[in-house]
């Protein structure tokens, strides 16, 4: 999957990773994709819940041996607060 932006948050804690991902998503146009690289397993639980409320979408989670990739799509105009 090709992402429009990449956030490398490997080694960072969950709250920072989620906040940074959401901030970057707000800068994208509807339909664009961000790839989030992370290592904190709490991000895998927390970020999908945040996305449900924001109108953005979790497309895919790709778990690697030492980190994970999450692909997020920016929601359409009017769906994001």
C-alpha cells in the first residue's frame, strides 16, 4: 500500500503516537493515507478507537517482528470534527 505521508513513531509511547498521527491526518486531504510505524502495543488498541470517533479510517495493520505498520485514511469533508 502506498502512503501519502509516513509517521515513524517507533520507540515512542502510545499517547504521543496517537496524538501525532491524528495531527498529521488533519493536514491531509480526504482520501489520503498515512502510514504509522510504531512499537507500543497500546497504540494498536487506542488508535482504532480514536479513529471511530474522528470519521477517519483504519485500513490495515501489518505486524512485523519488531514493529507494526498501521495505514490510516483521512475521512471525507464534513466527517472530521
